[in-house]
C-alpha cells in the first residue's frame, strides 16, 4: 500500500532521534496523517505477510467488551505482555468501547456511575441521524490512564457519513510504524466495514492521525540491536505493493458475528518480516 510506504518514508526522512520509556530509542515524527479509500480493497499490507487471524480475533475481542484476555489468549498472545497473571488488563479498549463509566453527581452531592455502550450508541445514532457530528468512541479514561501499564495508544475514533458512505477517523497518541500501525489500519478498517454493514451504508474512507509516529532503532553491536526496525522497513520500501484483498462479512447483527463470518479473499503478500516488540 502506497500510503503506508509514504508514511514510512516520512518518518525515516523527517523524524528525530528520541529516547523512550522502553529503553530503545526511536526515530520520532510528529503529527503523521494518511487516509485510504476502502473501496480500493481491504487495506491489509501486502509488502509483508500480516497475521490476519490475530487482527480479526483482536477486533472481535474488542467488540466483546471484555477486560481480560483469557478468551483472546486461546488464539493469540499479542496482549500477554501487558496483562497480569490472571489475564486482567487495566486498559482494555473494548471494555471502554462497550462499558465506558459516565459519572454524574446527584442532588445529594453523591456520584452515580452508569455504563455507556459507545458502539451501540454510534450504530443507533447513525441510523437515526446519519448527519451527526457526534459519532465519537473514546477509550481514554483519565483515571485509568494515570495508573495503567499501557494507556490506550489508539484512543479515539469518529465516524462520519457523507453521500451514503461511512468514513472513520482514528486518532492515536503513539504509533509503532513497523508493528502497530499495520494492525491498527487493518483493525479499524475492519470495524468500519462492520459498522457500515450494520447501518446499511457504503464504505467510504479510513483516515488516521498519529501524534508520535515512530520507528524503533537499536545501535549495532549492543543488546538493543535486536529491536532495530529500520532494516525490515527498508526492505519493505523495496517491495512492490500487490493488489489488495477483499473482505466479506456475513449479514448478522453485530453481537452475533463470530470468527467464521469473515472471509478474506485473495490476499497476496510478500514474505514475512519479523520485528521484535519493545515492551
């Protein structure tokens, strides 16, 4: 995908070296942005093999609203590093999507908390008022963010309907270009297609703003060298993008969708490139 390769080039050419909490330096670029037309095909990277099953399992886990990874762990270990020994996750995106705590003070000065299902809200609101500019889903809860081992990176997204087409804009405070961003691009494009199907809309565009877009770099001859992502990304820049696959989703209510209801068609890709995760 040209948009992704252009993003990689921008970070490499214009980013600055920066220390991080992981102990591994990054090349950091402020305020990256790109968008893709979802009618051009499902935006799963072709310049390396992507683990589609993990992406789909993760999105279905988000939609379940669970705040633990016990069920997700049966299929993928992508969240294991940030969960406790019982599989509980302080920051579970889907939990906030489906159970966001909304506090209101009553006449006695006491706080009452109710849960807001933000996914249900946007689906209902799109059906009733597709011109709404309030189709926001938020995963950033300030109290949680101050203590979480990993506060949400992709913390807020907004849907927008134009000319019968559903668009989505994702805002991300921090984005690992080699590992995270390809997952995020595919995951939120998948979610957009799910919501479009639930609301009888055509697909529009996916747009993505990344506040701190970064590439991990490890100095040669040091223990950090294994985390260096430049080599793999440089290899991808040499590869010619292949035609994008298509995604078909069964016509079911959102709460009834399961893994087998998603069919990725004609996914062509170059060889896999391994990147180490800096935790």
